[in-house]
C-alpha cells in the first residue's frame, strides 16, 4: 500500500472512531446509563470532541497531534467506569475504551503516514 492510501485509510479510521465516540458519549449520558435518571451534566464531556472534530475531519496535522493527548482522558474515564460501574454502564465504558484506543492508534498512524507522504513529495 502506498503512503497516500495508508494516510487516507488512517484518516477515515480516526474520523469514524471519533464520531462514534462522540455519539457513544452522548447516548451514554442521556439515555443508555446516565449518572442520574433523565440525563446528567456529564454529557458536556462531548464538547472537547466537538471542538477537535472539524480539524480531524479536515486532516489538520496539529489537531491530530493534540488530540492524542485529549483522547487519553476518555480512555481513563472508560477504565475507571468499567472498573467501578456495573451493567450497561460498564459495557458502554468498555466500548469507550475500545473507541479511544482505535482513535489513538489511527491518529498516530495518520501523522506518521502523512509525514511519509510529505517527505516523498519534497524529494521529487
């Protein structure tokens, strides 16, 4: 696979996992297993994801690099709630962990692949 195709695939994976995580967090705190019946203010945790979503979608390198730090907070929250919660909330927490890891790996791989593409085009 050439570097351009690899970068494209990693970008699609990162974008899809980010939007899936955003929807999961929204559904988790409003309907699936909110901390309080009827929803909780914890739903505001989607705001940082909404903030980085345009940059991830457009393929902005700085956003990809910065988002790898941000996504660790979602991973950590997933680990804590998978450990401490029960039932649906624990299951959703495991899904949050998986999506966070997928996004993290895809974002790092995209940064590396896009650097390879840039270096290949500057040599020509």
